[in-house]
C-alpha cells in the first residue's frame, strides 16, 4: 500500500470526540471479537477495535476515539476495526481519521453493492457478498461486507449476519507470523473466510437440486415453485461469486507494484482456486435447474395430455351410453305412440270396430320396434 498523508489523525480525533454521542460505552465480549450480531443494549455499531504490533494484540478499545488516540500515540501499529451497520456519523468519523474516499463511504452506508475492488489513493476498498445456508428453512441467506484497507488499518463494515469475522480474527491472532505481514494479510484472510463460507452453501444447494429432481419425477405439484425459488437463489449466488475472479486478478496484477509478500501471493492464489471451483459449481447449478425446469414442463404437459385423453375417453363412453338410452327410448316410444292412437275413444274413429284391430295394433307395434332395433344396431348404437 502507498503511504497516506501525514497529520490526519489528530484532526480526525478532535472531530470524532465532538461528534461522539453521549451515553455508556457499548457492551463488549471478553475477547472483543467480531461477533455475528451486536448486543441489543449496544449504542454503537463498533463490535471490535484493536491495535496490533508485530502480529500481537497490544490494546483493545471500546470506542473509536480511544482507538484513534492509542494508534496516534503508538507508532508502527495496525488498527483492525469491526463495525456492524454503522451510523453515518461513525463512518464520517472514520473517513476523517483515515482519509476514506467519500464515494467509498457512501457505498458502505447504502449497502446493496455488487462485489468489487476499487483503489482510492493509498486505500483499497473491497465489497464482498457472503452467504450461508439455513438448513431449517432450506434457503440461502446473503450478507454484505465492506473492507477498507490502508497502510496501517483495516476497517470492516458488515450488513447482515454473515460472515462471522470473529473466527477470522481468532485465526489471525493464533498466527502472528501471518498477521504481522500487515493489512494485506488481514484482507486475504477475510477473502478466504468468505470463499470458504460458500462451500456449505454449495452443498446445500446441491442437496436441494437432488430433492427437486425426486419431486419432479414423483409428480409433486410444488416442484415448479421450488425450482423458481431455487433458481433465484442460484442467480443471486452467481452475482456474489462471479465478480470475485476479476477482483482476485486485479489483486494479483498489483503484486509487484505494491511489493506484496510472496507468502501472501500463494495465499491469494489458493483463494483464487477455491473461487474458480465455486463459480464452476454455481454455473452448473443454473444449467441443471434449467434442465430440470424443461423436464418438469414436459412432464406437466404429458400429465395434462393424459388428463385430457382420459376426459375424452370418459366423454366418448358417456356418448355411447347416451346412444343406447336414446335408442331404447325410441324403440319403446313406438308402441306407446300406436297404443295412444288406438286408445282414443272417438265414435267415428277408423278401424275401431274392426275384428282384426287388436292383432293389427300389436303387429304394428312389433314391426316398428323390430325395425328400429335393427336400424340402431346397424349404426352401432346398440
């Protein structure tokens, strides 16, 4: 990193002391680590503010003003400050103390940024999208992390629960030989933690895809909705991981210019390998979901066609029954018609007193019924 302008710390300290709100200091854990969430009673977003020299923690502070004062008085120290959803006043204080660029501060306040890496003079600004898999809900929860890296400071601003930076801090404190390599070592450790956090998410999404395949071929009607929801998560996962390749390439390109330690170079290359593996898996997930969606649509169409065919067959059978009923109704209607005509008691009715009237009526009924039966039989109505 390039050196920063001198004489900025005293001025920033005075500003931070004036803008600091009154009230008790925020609650801190015993090890002052970056806990996943600040306590409910905390009035400040400062999770941890510690100074390091030669890879070892030399002091821990409850307020930003104390950390600024201590670093100003103790030369050769590295300030590592962790914030969770800071207020604008706190970020303005940090910007004044560490000469942070206003555009980077604005991004850190607004959140909802795409992963990126930008350099403002001697300060590196990195935006990362962390992810974690929630087993109970079977969903992917995304968080956002902004990192300011300067010559003698690292500032992390978290929006969301992920990632848990306390593990990163503990790991770096347990490896002072790595921590004493400077702010770049902290940045690469954070990158490694974020990328390693993708592995459980990849495993969880893979398990969800396997379950969806079973549901699709099992005819579960909820499969389409689940495919859509998981596709959105995978798309968001792609947006979180794909820019990391270019970011790491940019860091790699600056190895010689900024005299990055060889050990850190190997560290970064290992992180880049993990990122490449993750992005390949995420790309395969999206393709797999598209294939599953196509198969699901085909199966749904086949099911709809089968239902339509079953309805058509049922309608055909119903028509056949109607034909039979109509045929017998017509056959039975013929003798009823004859009987009705000859049953009328008009005095001048023809054949009323004819001796063969009754046999003639019965024969007429039989002829009509038999004729209709053969007609309907020939047409396959009976």
